[in-house]
């Protein structure tokens, strides 16, 4: 896999191989990132094909896409749950801090002030 810049177009073209097929991808993004994505898809397709009897690359690609989509949605759900837990904990901490500050203010208001000259 490699990155090639086409001077006429200005947009770099990244040559990747996924499941024995070569693709030229134009991207202004980081070429190493695009290559990493292609390698990830290639690995996933090979994992799928080794566990199934189908040799049709389109079916393998669709199954790989479904597995990747499932992983994405599971991670999104986990991220949302973590965000909710963090928001709840933050609210609890804010409430505790408010109580401590109110108690401290009340104690300071009641206690007499003594000045020594």
C-alpha cells in the first residue's frame, strides 16, 4: 500500500489493497490513517471469509460491513452510557460541594468574629 500524489490534480491518491483488489483512493487526509483503515477492512474480510463457505467477495464485504457497523454501534452505546454515568457523577459532586459550601457559610455567619490588635 502506498501514497502517490498526482500533481495535476493536487489531491494525493493512496493505493490500497483490500481482499486482493487494488483501489486508488483520493484523500486530503493522513495517508497512514487511510492505509490503516484499508488494512483493518482487509483483515475483517479475511476473518469473515475464513469462517464462512462463501467465496463471493461482495457477500464477504457486506458481512464485514455488518460486523464493523455492529462494533461501531456497540461502542457508541457504551460511550453514551459512560457519558450518562459521568454526567450523573458530576451532578452528585456538584451537589455535595454546594452542601459543603452552604454549611461552611452558615457556620461562618454564626461564629463570632474576634479581632486582636
